[in-house]
C-alpha cells in the first residue's frame, strides 16, 4: 500500500541521513524505485525511506552497491519483496566473511612465525629496540 505522505529530496535526506547526491546516485543505479514527479520536483514516499534505509544498512554490513542493484527496486518493502533472495545474499556474505576470517587468521599465524624467527636472530624482542 502506498503512503499518502510525500517528501521532497531534502526531507528524505534528513529522515535517512543520506545526502541528496547519494539518493540521486541510488536512483541512477536502480537501487531505489524512481520517484514520482510533482511539477519539476522529485517526490518520495515512505517506501523510498525503507529502500534507502535498507541500502544503507546493507552497505554497513559489507554489501557492495553492485550486489544490491535491483533488489530494492519496489515501491515498498511488502509481500512481493524478494526476501528469499535477501536470505541467500546474507548467507553468502556470512560464508564470505568466514572465509576471510580464516584467511586473516592464517596470515596472522604466519606473521607470528616470522616475528619469532626474526626475534631469534636478533636475540632480543623487537619491542625493546630504542
């Protein structure tokens, strides 16, 4: 159901904490549905606020904008929203993060081995150097 409330881009910017420039960029990329026009002005509704907030949250969780393209391109987050696709994307990001953590952990172990090797050659911990 569409909200009867309409907002201009500056109002949407304040409500979401996303700059006007970024909102226009999201529109260009197809991350949010195109706003209607009232005279020459873009007008937004509550569905746009939901879309922008979801994009913002997804970005904070490590998703790239290219991964989100078209996902939030609905007039509102309602029953026809592709939640199964979102669940798959989140599970994929969790797997990706787990693999990244394993890689970083292995790299840290190698760094520790390398540090011990250097410390043995120096006969003193590197931390005690002037």
